[in-house]
């Protein structure tokens, strides 16, 4: 009998404090800290010709005003380009405070420190910046075609250009295969910008200890370890003198993996300079115009296929809008290019992307991180092939699936981690069967006909995806059992609401055989664990989960060895149940894990009753051996790392039934079904929660969310009034089913689940609306107004059966 | 500057603040009750919802000085001592929260709603929480939590 918690819907340990209002988010800290506000550029592209602070300096409560000129070496250089890549030939990053030129609305120019935020904003209003206007570059095609440049030294606004090609097995290139294919289709797809929009924006709070000459920084970040290294480097501090802590974080979804944000350098710098606590809390408008967006792409697709709908060749050209700067490199278009392939065997493939500068907010990963665009492309392709051949859309997909006996399956490309794109496991035909049963795919035509008879338009859509999760390079876990029997688990990566405290405790309790109440978990605190990468790419459970399991196994091995000595038994005959080490089948021959922890640490001094057992006159060890044996360490603790050879590939399939209003073109989702495979589930309740949230963000992207930039680079909808995030009224009930194909790559057999829900939604909804309306849907999101206009234009062009007419 | 006293969670709380001090900032920064969160500062997201004389209001659209003398209930005031309220327990039980940032606004809104409508139908629940944004949960478990809270309240009585 062991303590089985892995796989159970254990309730979250985070919630008691969060529902009581006792969470500790960034702005809840530092009650006495000075507040920061920024003067940000109101123009998309301009040269700064002067900064006049005369009106501002007399405001009561003002502490300091800084411009780029005031920044010291280290802080005045451009921010780091985090992920260099040979194809990113013209990578550019921003300064903490704009130096000469501003390249998007919202770029920080002046930093103000004051007694509180009200005063800091008063000061900002009294600072006058003068500009010489430069021509803004807005829109992907304007960027590549137009004469105007975002950066003077980046010709054609092209930051990166990359081609990956997988030849047909007979050696022919994809373009040749397509030219010779029995059937071909060619089309263009447009995907709009959206953004993570966590409910809590970013924020940084720093305390300089002048006596200790050390810095403690709290940041609402997805990577505290890396923020720490960046701060130490930029401020010239020894790494051990800098601590960074991610407190409770109110959502991330990708935007908080980017670092260091200008504020993450400036706030600690000012705190040290002023020897005062300093805090900056991002407001919503700042988040819209000075954090990051994602998604925007234009795709040109050519596909060649046979009579069964099998893809023989696929040729995709992508224009990717990365905004004004490229701090996160070209991860997003690389993921689009590679994950586009989904669960399919594509005969031959060529993908080319241009990653392009525009005078807009920079683009960095948002949940899904390029996959929604890739899946939109592939799934629209599958639907078009089915339409062209007059086949069922699921049959065309099935004809292209990688089969369960073909794993590991090598897609012969290089993935976002620089490693081969090799799928480890999955069962796509089984997923599709489950999905069709769940949504009632085969019964839908009758339902559609029935609705049509009542004058209603309904349609069904389907979308499949494969998601590379758990990318390296590594995460670690530390596990310590203290003499009170408590188990202290820490890992370096951070949490933004996923429930890591719960799932990591489940893993530790299961591995060690202790009650979960004895286990506490700390994440994202560099005081507890200094080596980590961060939380992104659905990697936390895979990476830290396995690292913690491995660390627990070390601890368990040590515990059994010590207990074996005490019980005069063979370690192989021992197990741990409910915090007691005992001989298998003889529970009376036992010793509490707490006592094992005491014995693991030979003592000279007794500080309590328990400790007496480990003191030098109380123990009965051999006089010929040192108290701490060679190769051993005192204490019942262990540390280990998990570093995978490559990513593990989760997968899933979604289907939706939508209804469109014949008059108003309103689009309503009647049903939404998800089949999901993330390998072995640690906590099915939390996996479902991740899926629900992902689908909701996907629905936002499919129907509502876009960044409305005008030709001058002004973001016209930079508020929750105008950027339409879904409320409860927009999200359908999500029906879920699961498949568990364990990953062979890691000890726990798990795959990531964080991003899955969002990935195929735009493709699914597009397919469903197309089915309801019999109008080609080639852009997302699609609002009622968009659909209304599409109806008009398809009527005038007589393009109701447009799909076949494009031949 | 104005002397403002509010009865917050049953206790008179005083601070001397400028007329422009938002109720959300008064609660968070002047009297240190940081459970009320600010998600947009323009009244759309509902994270800052508190109960003003028992009715939900947006604390980010309310000046502290304008509600002097009134009773305010924040998320910190929902529990009965250490015993979480049925609404709080239901959200934890049904996984009605993830990052937890929007949660205080949902909890206060739902608390007021269930007082008026202790046995709501599904569409009434949806309507009740339709003014609060959540970016994590997809709302399904929030709706479930509200129904569960109603059940708990019915089981436990007034």
C-alpha cells in the first residue's frame, strides 16, 4: 500500500489563501515603496529632439526624473536579444529608456519616481517631450513593400528570413511534387494580432539593503532565475547579492517570460541609487502599448494532393509581424513553421518565413506561441482539400494521420529548441474516433438539414494539433525532509495560476509515501533554488515534475538506507507508507521518516527531544567509520535535474457546432468538444481547467480579439472597453474527453497541457462558420460585421461555391 | 485632503486622503487590504468589485471620499473568522480559480447575488457573473462554483 496521489483530482493548495484575499501579488507588496510612472511615446515613430522637465520639478512628492542620458553603463545599452538565431540577421532590441528614436506608441522615454503613483503621473503630465516625426510602418505588407524603415539599418524591414524544406522520400523538392500532383490548391490566410492580457499586468518591486550591499527584487515574471542573472549583469552586482522572487502572479500566458523588461532593470537600479524601496505596477493601458502582442501573420499556401486527399506536397510562405523589436528572437515563426505539420505525414514540405519589423508593440509568445497560426493554416488546408474532393473533412484528416505504430516519428525538421522534431508517442486515429463520438459528427448532417428546414444556419468544424511540450534545456528540484517530518520541495521555475504547488506536492507525496499535508512547495524564489529556465511552452509539469520526482527518489533511497541500519533490515525490504518507513508486510518493524531525518544528520548538540537521538553519545554507529560516510552528506535531502533529449509531443482534437444568425450575422457556439492527450495526467481536474481556459482564449482569438492599429500606428482599442475579451456569455460549455499515451521520454510519462486548449480554436471555428455559411473563411478573427461583409461580397461575386471555383 | 472613515468589514477605518483617491486605492494602499485587485482601472473587468452597503460596486470607479460613512465589504470580509464562506469554499472545491487575481471580484459579486437569489437557474448565474472578466478558467468552473455555493448555503442554512 502506498500513498497514491498522482493522477487524482486533488484540490488546490493555493486556493485557501487566494479565496480569502490573502494572495500576495506584486502590487500587494512594498506598502511604503516609492512609486514609478513613465512618460511613454504617444507616437509610433519619431526622433526625440528634446525633453523639458522645468514644469515638473516643483511637484511636491517628486523624488527623481531619469532619461536615457542619466543611465550608467550597463543600464544604458540595448536590452539583451534573448534567443539569437543564425536566421535572425537583423535582430534589434529596445533601450530601457528610448535613446534617440521611439519606434512604437508606448515606448518608455522618461522614468519618474515619486511618493505615490498619483504624484508620479502628475509629474509625467508636466514633462514635455518634443519630437521630429518619422514615417510609421504599419501592416505587414506595407512593411515589406514600402520605402519606410523601422530601423534605418534594416533593409526592407526584414529581421529574419528562414527556409526549412523536407524533400519527398523520392528526393523531389516540395515545389516539384506540388507541380506534378493530381490536384492543387492555392490560397492566402490572414491572422490578426491578439495578446496574452493576464488580469494582472507586469510589476517590479525592489529593495536595496545598503548595509549588506544586496538587492531583493520581486517581479511578476515567468522566470525569476533569469531576471536575477540579467539584473546582476546589468547592475554589475555579484550574483549571490541578488535575489529575485516571483510572488503570486496574476496570469502570464507568455508575456511575462520576456525579460528583462526595461522596468526590471530600471526599478532595481533606482532602488539602489536612491537607497529607497521602489515599485512599479503596470496599468492596463501600459500593458496594451508597452508589453507584447502575438499572432499576426499572412500566409500564402500551395498544396498538392491525390484523389484520397493525401497531401503530397505543401508549400507555405509566411509573413510574420514581430513589431518594433526582437528580444525573444524568432521563436514564434519557427514554431508556426514546424508545428504546422500537426498529426500528419506530409509528403514533402517547404516553409519559408520573413519576420518583419513594424512600428507596433513587439511580438513575443502568447499561449500557443505560433501554433494557432500553423494549425489554422494546416486545418484550413485539410478542409479545402475535403471540399474540393467532396469528401468528409475527418476522412481527409484520417488519410494523412501518422499511425500509432509509426512512433517515434521524425518530421525531419529542427524544432524551437534546436533539436529534431521527432514525435514520441500518440494515437491520432483513436483521438479522432473519440472526438467524432463526443460531438456526434456522423449525425450532424441530419441535424444541419433539420435546422435548415427551420431557417437556421448551423455548421460543424474540426481541428487537430500536435504540441511540442516540455522543451529543455532543464529544470531542477530540491527535496528536504526535516526532523519534524515535513517535506520541503522547491523548484526554480515560476507559477502563474497553473496549480504547481498542488501537482508538485502530489508528485512528492506519491514518490516519498508521505501525506500531502506534510509537503510544502516553493516555486520561483531564487533564495530556494537558483538554477532554472522558466515557465513557458507547457513545460512546468514535464520539466520540474520529473526533476522533483528524481530528487524524491534520491531522498527515498537515502531514507531507506538509514532506516535499514536502524531497523537492521535490508533496504530492499523497506517501503514508506504514510510517512513511516517499514518492512514490507511487517508494519510493526517501522520508523517514522521524521526520525530518519534526525538520524541522517549526526549532531553534537541536542536542541530538542528528537535531536537527542542523533547526538554523538546516543548513536550506536561503528567506531571504525566516520559519522558521515564517504560520499554521503548530512541531512535527508536530495537535488536532481531533468534535462530531456528533446520535447515530448502532446496532441488533441477539437470540434464545434456554431449557429450564425441569417440577419445579424451573429456567431454563436452551440457546442464545443475537446479530446486531449497529454500523456499521464497528474491531476485531471487541473488539466481540464487548463483546457477550459485555453479554449476560452481561443474563442477570443477566433471571434473577438484584435489589435486595431490605424495607419499612424495608434492602437485604437487599448482598453478592455474596446479590446473584446470573452466574458462568461461568450464561452460555451466545453465537453472533454481524454486519451493517455504516456511519453517514453520522461520517468513520469507526462506531456504538457498548458497551451493545448487555445491552439486549434480559430481553425475549428473558421471551419464551422464556413460550413454554416458556405462562404470561404480565410481570416481570423471573424466578427459579425466581418461575416456580414463577407456575405455581401460573396453575393455580389456569386461565389457561394467559391471553393471549387478557385481551381 | 479629506478625513475619510468607512466601515470596512464591520470595522471603522480612517485615512486622510485627497479627493481623487479611488476607493480601490484607499482599500489597498491606505488601509492595507490588498485582497481587492485592480485589473483595468476603467470599470470593465470587475476584479475590484466590493460590496457597498451590500451591493456590488467597482471600487476603481468610486472615490473613497464619496462613500465616507458607508459600509464596505471586501473579499477579506467574506469569511466568518477562520471559516471560509460557502462561496469561497465552493470556488476552491470546484476549481473556480486559477491565478486568483480576478477571484475577489467574482466572490463579492456572487455573494451579493446569492443573497438575492439563493436558488438560481443556470442562465441567472451566467447573467450574474457576466460583468467580470477571467482570463484563466474559461468560466465553466466559475458557473459550477456558483451553483455549488447555492447548494452549500441551502445545506447550512442562514
